[in-house]
C-alpha cells in the first residue's frame, strides 16, 4: 500500500552503492543538458530564460518521486513550450508580468487535469489523440518551433502577425536588409559545435560545450553593447518624429481600454432594462472604441517597424557622450565607432531621456540568483476558462509524449509501467512546479535517452538533476549573463530536428490510406492555423472520430466461400466463386444503433442479386456486442427474410449477444434449430437442405462440407 502511494519507496529494494554512483553520474549528466536547454525552451514559451531553470527545479524531482518510470526525465520540452506560447499570446504580452502569472497558472491547471485523470484511472483518454494526428501535429510543430527562432538567429525584430507564416515572411524580409551579422555568426558557430560533437564525440555534452564556448566568446569580445541616449542625441528628424508619434499612440491605448471596459459595465447594467435603444447605442459605442483601438494598434505596428528598420552610425564625442546619425548621413570629418546601432522598441512608450540603443547582439542578461519563492499561483477564473481548452490539450500532449518515452525505455529495462501512476506523477510535478514559478513541463525524449544511456538505475538520478539546478540557481547565475540569444535559438532548432519524422506519413498511409490523409491534413492545418495550434489538433481529432464513426456505421460485411486451401475466405476480396443456393455472410463489428439498418440493407442486396438463394447463414463471430436497436433490427430482418421464402440461420454467437437475444425473446424467433455453435457445424447441416432438388454444378462448398 505504501509503495502505491509513494512509488519511490520501491527504488531502494536491492539498491547498492554502485547504483547510487550510477544515479549520481546520470543525474549530473542530464543536468548538463537540461540547464541550457531549459533556458532555450523558456524563451520559446515567451518567458524570460531563467524561468526554464525554475521549471527544472521541482518538476523533475516530483515526477520521479511519484511517477512509475525510473528513467523518465521531466522538465521543459519544445512542444509544450510552443503550446504555452500559443495559448497565452492572445491574453498578454510575452515576458510581461501578466504573461508570466498566466503561464504559472496554466501549469497548475495542466497539473490538476493530469492528476484528476490519474486518480480516476482515465489514462486511456489519451487515445483520443490518434497516432496519425500526433504525427502530423509533431512534424508541423517542429517546423513552427524552428522557424520561430529565425528572428533571434538573424538578430532582427518584427511584430507577430495573425498567422505564423505571415510572421516568418516579415522575418525574412527584415533579415534580407537588417541581419545583425555577429548574431548570425554566433548562432552558426553554436550549430557547428553541437553538430560536430554529436557526430564525432557523442559522449561529450554538445549543448553545454556550445553554450560555454559561445558565452565565453561573447564576454571576451563585448558581444552585447547597449547604450542609453536622449532623443536629442538622435540626429535624424524622422526618427524623433516617429518616436513622438509612437509614444502618443501607445499612451492612448490604456485610455481607450478603460473606456471600452466602462461601456461594457454599462451594457451589463442595461441588460436588466427594457430599453432596446440603450443596448444598441452602447453596443455601437463599444464597437466604435474597438475600431479606434485597432487603428491605434495598426499605427503602432507601422511606427515600430519603421523605427526598427532604422540603422544608425555612432559617433563618440570628446566628453564621452554619443551622437547617432542614420547610416549614410554622418557628416564628413566625423569618425564613427564602427558599430551598427539600432533602436530597441517594444510595446511600451520610449523614454525620450534614455532611449535604448543596441550596438551589439542580444544576450540573456541578468538572471536572478537564488531559488524562486514558493507561493500558490494567483487564480483568475475568467482567464482560467479561456485557458481550459489549451490546458486539456497540453495535458494530453504532454502525457502522450511522456508515456511514449517511458514505454520505450521500459521495453529495454523490463520495468513495469503504470500509465495512471505516471499521470499522477506528471500532474503533481506541474502542480508543485507552479508553486515554484514553473510553466508546464513534461517528459523529454532527449534527456530521458541521456539518462538511460548514462546508466540511471532509479529516479534518484532526477533528484540529483534537480539538486544540480538548485546549485546553479544559487551560485552560478552570473555566468549566464553573456549567453547570446541566438545560441539559445540554435539549441532549440537543433533539438527539434529530431521531431521531424517524414517516414511517419508514409507509415500511416501504408497502414490505411485514410490514416495517412488524416496525418497530412493535421500537418497542413497546424501549419496554416499557427500560432493557433489547438485548431490543427481539433481538425485531426474530428477527422479521426469521423472515420471511426463512418467505419462503425458501415462495418465490413463479407460473403464467404471456399478457397484453394479449403478455408472459408472473403469471396469478393479473393475472387472466389460462391454457392448459388447459400449465402454465408460474416458481419465484422458490434451491431448497434448506428449500423443496425446497414446489416438489413446488405442482406437485402444479396437476396436481390441471388435469384436461386434458399438459405442465409450469418456468421456472428465478429459481432461482439448488440444493443436495443441492433436486437430490434435483427428481429425485423428474421421476419422479412423468412417471409420472402428464404431461411435464415446464425452461428458463432458469443455469450453477451446470446444473453441479449434471450432476454428480448429474439432467440425464440430465430429458433434453437437455426442457431449453431460454429460455422462448420452450420454448413454441414444447412448445405444438404439448401441443395435439395437443386441443380447447381460444382458447388464450391461441397468439398468443404464433406471434409468437415
């Protein structure tokens, strides 16, 4: 009982000092991969990089303690990070305090959902996400994740568009003119280091080496070079005018938002009144304010894009201050500092007394030292209702990824795996992770593979991983300051290459063409609807359920006949000749309300196509269940067939179907003498009766019945 509540107690049965050493080495090895990866994935989720470290603190520890897999490495992963970004983007600006609070609240919701499924032992609900849907979504997500990092790789800044592909077009257009070459070089260098080490020295932690080396280079060359300058230092009248216009529009947004909120409150109060004109007037004014806000946002986007596209030359004056001229407009005789300067423009008004000027590349910056404060996340019911569909999808996707990895490892280790216990472990990891400022986490394929390859014996390896993260948060965060953002982008892009699996489409198509089609449609829809990733999954799930319902409504109904090996096979599929006096029909599927009339239609078609038909044998081995509609249809079929002068028998009914037919007295209508335990017994007895006084030459069933 204790080991069911506390699965980690089972680790220590037969545990030795050698096992402890193996777990320690594995845990530290995984930590070397996890620390840089987690910061990159936090950036992908739209959070400050150090929140990846927070997500690597409690989740790996808790998931290992309460899950059933001893080698599964939990923490930030690419797909869940992307889903987090997609779910929160409509609610708040990336990196803002509200956005961070919503991400932590989302982790809590995901954890509660997973814990509830595990406690109620409903792990099978994950089967609603079929393999073709997951394959299509994962391939699309890998492309979306990789392309979402292009702006950081090229060192350009663009506003996000409504669709992901539109954002990428903006990035490419900007990169063609404004690529920051030192940033691109840093990213390419990180790529080269990771690729070469992975290929020629696979045991070396390639991500850690790439991060350490590029961070050292960044510090050594002064990769980041920022400055603050008053607007008077910009010797470009167009820039000054744009800054003023930008600030005016940004400052106008909150007032319009308050105005719309006030009108919304008045509309709620007016709902209890009978004055329809007042309702219409308020609704019109709300729409009017909304249009005004949209115009302001459009203007802000245009001004911000224009400011970002401006490149400046910096001139250092005798007193140490700097002046900035647009490229190509520096007065003769003035010596520039050789850097390309840009104005850093975000979503907030620009401080005209201290404009943020960038003369280098973007780095991680200050990472707060110390552990995150433990506190219960702030709950906002209205936001939670909006996030609920995303929380459910992230829960299922995250668990599917985790359980797939755990099963693959269990096949190698021979460990017993409990999917419901794994749900409990993942759920508690996200719940307690939210208390420690984590965003949603899940099992990682790459880090779990490292854990297994390093010889991890128990979940203690994940405990050591968490301890290593704690040490970094306490003592080594200053070392991360100069880590280039483009290197984190390279880490993400390198990691998601393994998610691309074009072979999965071919495999699904070979299994069933419609599975391949569902996988391709899910892939295309996920790409087209991005960043609204839930729509791509929804389309795939609906298609899968649609195919399932169609197949259930029209199950296979086969005509059986003898083949060259004297076995009863599908006559139409194998091109076999059929008996003229007997129809041997096999119904493959449960007989229920959705397909009850389909069986009757199939029998009627055979009666019309076989003018000499005398007897129909329905082989029921494939009918594993029957409901009231199926039983009613069966009773009507018996009456209709026999009223046409054709006899009807059944064989191979299982106990469940037999019990239903006896309770509803259909059994008596069929007749005990027309119900056979096996098809062979039925054919032996029916064949001679059906052919009495008949004139069929070489009946294909004659030899079969004689031998039987």
